[in-house]
C-alpha cells in the first residue's frame, strides 16, 4: 500500500512541474470559429464568432459580425440569427437533411479569411434489439444490438432522466463516455469500436448507467454520429474527466475540421424509441 502511495506522490510532483509561457511569442492571427452539430430531429444551433489571440493588439475584430451560410446536397441552408436569446454568434437551422447527404457550411467576416467545413449525414443505426437487462434501484444495465458493415460512431440519449457513468475508472476510450453538449440539450453516451462485442456484422453494446429514477422503461434516442461529431464529443469528454484537473487525465487534442479557422462541423441522425426491461418486450 505504501509503495502505491509513494508512486502516486512522485507522479503528482512530476505533473506539478511548471515552465514559463510567453504568450507574446505565440504566432497566431484572428480567425473564425464555427461550432455546429446538424441533426434531423429538432432545430440545430450553430455558433460562430471571430476569435482573437491573447497577444493581439486589435481586440475589436472579436466583435465583428460573422455571416453564416451553407448548403445540403446543393440545397441552400437557411440560418436564423438567434443571438438575442442565445448569445453572440448563435444561429438556428431547421433540419432538412437525409442520410448520406453532404453538408457544407461557410462563414465570413470583415477583416479575416473565410472558412468552411464539410460533413456527411450518417446512416441510421441498423438496430436489432435494445432492452434493459437488469435494474437495481436507479442503476440499469442496457444492451443494444445492431448490424453494420464497418465500425461506425454512435450515441445514446435518455429524454426522461439524466444519466451518469457508474463510479469507477472511466479514463480509457474503451469505456463509456457520457458527455454534456448544449446543442443536443441532453447528456449523450458515446462509445467506439473498443467497447462493443463483435460477431460478424452484429455489434453488441452492454453499458451500466446511473439514472435519476427507478423505472422499467425510458424514452431514448439512438444516435448515429459523423466522425467529426464523435471526435469532438470524445475530446469534450477527455478534457472534463476527473483526473484532468490535477494534470493526470488522458491527453486530449482539440479536434477541428474547419478549414481556415477553428471549430467543428458535424452531423448526426437520431431515432427515438422506448426501451424496456427485457422481460416486458
């Protein structure tokens, strides 16, 4: 036991080492940031703004209006400015998308280069079955089985309860990742190929969750994620794990697919259903 304590103390000392950072030596320029997840169920919120480096002498660029436009499979996207209610640069898009369609979003502002990003709407999950295997008070064991030709990216949203991971070591990408994301307005549990059991084309996810209520059924959404959406949400999770605050979290890279700027443009396809105890199906 004492050996483990000494090892932990050494690790903490190593993490606490500091080096001076001269922000004035960072070579960067103002650019446009775009963050948008475009889905099929409800209106999708997008956020755009000009970001200005800390060492920039002209901070006024950060207040410049950013113009957002785009297209889905050649059809024009209509963005509504909702900055008055949701803050600077907030826009809303009423979904008119289909699986397999390519989305391209462009943004421009005076004094900075134009930017763009692309994403392809993912195919819906080819679901075989979904049920609650076990329940003990608010803790549930959920099993989802689906088929696919290649590994995809998926998520699970509960609409009538908050969810959280069962306490334990949850730092590895092979574990479930519960992420809060404002555009989805719920927590979303995401997983990758390390988590599922494979049998030919069949994939089975078994996950353990803590909910707010002791219930036998829940309203859920099965969510197919584009690679851009998954990578962004995974990065959010890695940056907010418990050990990250003391410098011992899994290294997390800021994912961006915005050409000429920063941010993420991704897409998702959501299918709503009710999940029940296995013996009630």
